[in-house]
């Protein structure tokens, strides 16, 4: 008998040995038992088809509940625990992304077409916030580089600029105008072209086998695992290819605190937070922060010859 993908125990449960033993999951096959198991683990029912990550670094994942209950999304609120209770105002269907700037032909693409066009894969990544906390997330998405190639940027395009949706009916903080949490909306982020094309950089549409929750940046967000979390812009509505380095939102608001690159660097402290150590959500004690968030081998060459203190 053929077993449907959503009836198979998620690989993430098998990879997490302690949970596997605790729940006695060794013989889980029947869908009814699986549903009970997933309920205990606060896991969603999978609705995406994707290639699994083998998790070669044996990273221990944070729970689905932790990942979806502790979020920065200032368009809603500055309360990390409060975001999920407010994010229902974000309507993600229909959703389009505008592509403009230095491309052969500007266009707009629908999320449904994106989902049909690109094969999805799981990427289990460390996620490090500049505020000193971290988590491990099983993102699902596709390489940004593949999307960029299909956008056909011109040779003059040296940077990629991203914008979050601007809709003050969906995002309550945008309606606050000059009194909002962000100095100027829409929220803007950017990458140098070689950073954007690096295979680690992805556009994520889900996590833990399920489409993204609103508070996590639905329906599509950027994930750049060697940079602080604020670089991984949520709810993307526009991607522009530009010649000059774009001014990012946090960089505009506090240039002495936030640079363009925002690479995880334990040797360079934020004025308000030490970056030497981090607190993994759910853990009591802090751990050392790794250079480039543990991805030094894959990305250090991008910054060869640069002063990483000056270009923070």
C-alpha cells in the first residue's frame, strides 16, 4: 500500500533523538497515531511537498511552537509574544511580487506561479537575532539565486533591494505614520549581488513542512543564515535590482547601530547587546556565538579584504 507523504512521520522527529525516545515514536505508521504525536509536539499538518534536509551538522531544532510564538515583526507590534495574536490582519491570498529596476523587462509574479515554478527543499539553519537570542529553524523554500536568474538582471545590477508589503489596513503600525515603530515604511532590506546569489540564501515559503504563519513572514520571506535576523525581510512584495547600495530601514533609523552587512560577528558588539554569546530559545544557559553564525566556511570568501568592524 502506498503511504501518502502527509501520513509519514516527519523526518524532523526522527532527527531529534530525545523527542523520538520520549514519545516512543519508533513504530509510528498509522495516521491516527501520527496526528496524536504531532499534537504532542505542537507540529502542524504538512501541506508542502519538498526535499528533506539531511541535517549533516546535527542541529537540534527549536519547536514549532517556539518558532511561531517568538517573533519580531514591527509592522504589528514590538512585543515578540504579541505578534502571533495580531498577525491575522495580514491577508496573503492573493499575493504578488513586483520585479523592477535593472532587469531586461520588469514584471509582476503571483505566488501561485512561484509555487508551481520552483521545487522546494528544506534548509535547517541557525537563526541569530542581533538582540542576543537564537533558534534553529527547518525552513522550506528555494534558492534566491535561481529566482534572480529568472529575473534576468542587467550587468549594472550590483545589489538586490527588497520591500515588505505596504498596506496600513493589514499592518497596524504602518497606520501610525510618524509615530510608528519604523521610521519610514515600507520596510527595506538589501543584499550585495554575490550575497544574494550564494547557495545558502533562500526565499522561504514554509517551515516544519507547512506554509509560513503570518508572524513568520508569510507568504514569502528572505532567509540569510549568516546574517542577523533583521536582514531576512518578511512578507516580500517587491524586489528591485539596483546599481548602488540600498539604504536599509534599520540602517536609516540608527546608522551607528546597524550597518548594511549585518553579518553575525561575535567580535563586534552592538551598542546595546553583546554579540559574544547567545541564548537559544528554550535553553537556560547561553552559548558562544559562531563567526558568520557557523557558516564561515561557506561565506567568508565574500568579505575577503574587508574590515569587518568598519563594514558591520
